[in-house]
C-alpha cells in the first residue's frame, strides 16, 4: 500500500510517501510559513496544493491508497488509530482546548486532504493513544475531582506512537513476545519522555496534562514546584510569559545556554562548568525516573534509549548508566560508542538488565498503523 503520512503543524506541514510493503520512503518534504504572508502558502489548503504539485511525478506512476495523520491529542476517547469521518474530525476538534497549538492544525490538515482527495481514506494516529492503558492511580493528580470533570485535567502522556513502536522493536530484538515484555523506554529528543511498559502496555509515562511535565528537555523545564508559577504571577508575569518561560526558555537551554546535546557535551568536555551541571541535572533526574519505573513495571527486562539524544549521544547514555549502578546496570563502552541505524544491545554481558538503543521512526509507525486500520475496514 502507498500511504501519505502527514504531520501538520500550525504553520508547517511535513509529509512522507511510504510503501508499506517495502517500507521504502518514496518522497518527503516540508512546507513552511503557512499563513505567515511573505510568499508562504495562504492556508493549509494551499499548502496541500503544493504537496500535490511536489508529488505529481511520484503519484503519476501509482496513486495513493490512504493518508495517515499524526494527531497530537486523542483525549480519553481514542485508544487506537481510527478511520476518519466527519464525526471523528469534530471529536478531534473538541479536544482543541487540551492541545491548543496542535489539534487545530491537525484538523486543518485533515480538512485540506478531504477537500483535495475526498475519496482517499484517512486515518488518525494519536500521540496519546498508547497511554490510554495508564491505571487511574498513575493518571490522577491529587487535586479536586471537579477539575478533572470540568476541564479534563489529568495525565495523558505523549510520544505514544514512538514509545509503542520502540517497545515492539525492542521486544523483537530480545526475542520476547511483546505481550510479555516489561521495559522502561526513554524517548530523548528535543522533547523528552519516559514510559513504563508492563506486558507490552504503557502503565506510566512522564509527560502529563501537557508535554511539559517530567524530565528536563531541550527548552522545557519538566517537573517543578507548581508554587513557582503562582509566585511568578505575583511578581507580575502574565500567563503567556510563564508559558513561554517554561516551554521555550527553560530546560537545557536555560541550564547550559544551548539546547543541542552535542554542543553541551563538547562544552562540558572542554571544562565548561555550566554545561557539566546541565548534564548532571538532566541525567540525575532521568536516572531517578528510570529507577522509579523499574519498580512500577515490577522489574524491567530492558532499558531502551531512542530519539535524537537517545540514539546518538553515547556520552549522555553513559552518564545515565553511571547513575544506575544500584540496579546492576553497566554498559559495554565499545558497544555504547557504535554509531548505527540498527536496533542494538549496548550493555555489558554481566549487566543485570540489558540496555538497548532502538531507533524510532514515527512516520513508519503511522504508515503501519494506517495500513492496519484500512485492512480492517470491510469493503
Ligand atoms: P529529535 O527531537 O529526536 O530530533 O532530537 C533532537 C535532539 O537530538 C537535538 O536537540 C540534539 O540535542 C540531539 N542530537 C541529535 N544528533 C545528536 C548527536 N549526534 N549527538 C548528540 N545529540 C544529538
């Protein structure tokens, strides 16, 4: 099958055409500056026209069979990918308040495809869906229930498509049926999240009501005392200023003055104290969470690293592993330094728990999920 994978943002649209039989990427691209004037496409419809023009050559040989959309928030309703119709589109739209930057853009992407290729089946793949198996004791905040009922304030979790894909590949690599697999999966990219996987299902994850909770990220603070927000508001900061502070100006960027892990590791190795402290704060918090999730899953059979930092930064992986000695974990320093696009084991043979690097591929996962939904539809 030939699937167009769409990741639609408020002012950008990323796409890939994939052959699900050969797993080949047949085209990909990025349309930027949507609706920003100065020559960019007017709206998502115009952006889709550009995609269609760019794909003319590819599609002349063989048309598309389906479209798979990355949709950020599936709320409490969506626990798996679904075939899109008008009712589903409206349901995604009703979740706009929970993901004000993302869901409206996802809906614009869906409507632009519907207008352009009305006959083409479309599937929504939700970033929250894998975490719908969180038990209530993991998703509840200790605040009045009225806030949950009125506003849906609870923990949802994100990066689900990546966590699910990586869990499947890791189980495969170890020869364990995924339904019997317990693991701690660390998605370390610009956004960072950790998932506790028990019997192949997510039972806890570090991002919560929004992707701000949890670990230290490129520009996001992760966990902090919520009173800090109230304190800052009393100092005269507005809600928008606090939002920007915690989402864009915090994390590694605030600690080290840079949010690129390569630059931070280089700086720390040349004696920069701020960079060294940024690495210490980040690896310490991550190791603390890994220890907690090892307990949560009843003993992990693997610790798995993925995404930009997890796949590429041997130095950061080593810093985290050095803090996990109490779990009997140790890396094979040569295996850890190997650079590869393949899933692999990087722990020492006598490590109590295997440590893996498994490259993530959200587009491949979305294409696979789309294929599954389309095949299940009676024709
Ligand atoms: P992602 O969001 O998964 O694309 O990850 C992006 C992050 O991965 C960047 O901010 C970098 O910090 C990090 N990264 C990418 N390549 C490398 C590398 N070779 N070494 C260390 N960090 C890397």
